[in-house]
C-alpha cells in the first residue's frame, strides 16, 4: 500500500531505522567492539530516532486514543529505556534486544498502525499533520565518522 503523502516523512524515517539496524548487525557480524556499536546507537538516538519519536507522538498519535496508538507509545517507552540501559551497561544481549524491538516496532507501524491511521483520520486532519511535519520534521543525519559496518 502506498503511504499517504502527509506522513511519508515518517515512513522514510523508518527506512533509515531499518538501515540503522542493518549497520548494527553488520558490526556484530564483523566482531566490532561493542563500545563502538553503543556509540553509534547513542549517535543515532540523539540525532534521529529521538526526534522521530517526538514527531510521531506530537503530530500523529495525538489525534487518536486507542489500543493501537497505545501500543506504539508503549514501544517508544520500551525503546527509550533500552537505549538508556545500553548506554549504561552495554552488552550484546541488550543490543540484540534493541535490534529485535526496533525492527518489530517499525514493522508494526508500517504494516498495521500507519494504514489504520490513514483509514481513520480524515484527509483534512492528515493534511494538517503533513503541514506540521513539513515545517518541523527533523532532517535525518546519515553521516557517522566510524563506519564500522563497511
């Protein structure tokens, strides 16, 4: 299904999120030190993912209040907590848990939540969301000096 043009910014972020996950997996396969991977996860959080979550919560999720939105918000909380744990403790278990949770979360939003939102919000509301995102959407920062996945 083609994404509504007003929320396509958020779907593009999801693409970058999956690329982020791929890079982490490549680092693990290449036996890169976990410290390097933790630094990258932190960079991605601070420069991309945090703003993405805030935009979804502020501009998209605020229009509906139900179980599907609640699940996405809860997953955001779980991911935030997991990132804090990774930053404090590190460890392959937490990093692999992060990979799994973020992958599941992106798939949930793309396959279930966004189609549901598109179906249940009017064109007028979606256009309003699109206007806000056009003005406020963060620019994905792709450059990271330590390209350990190469």
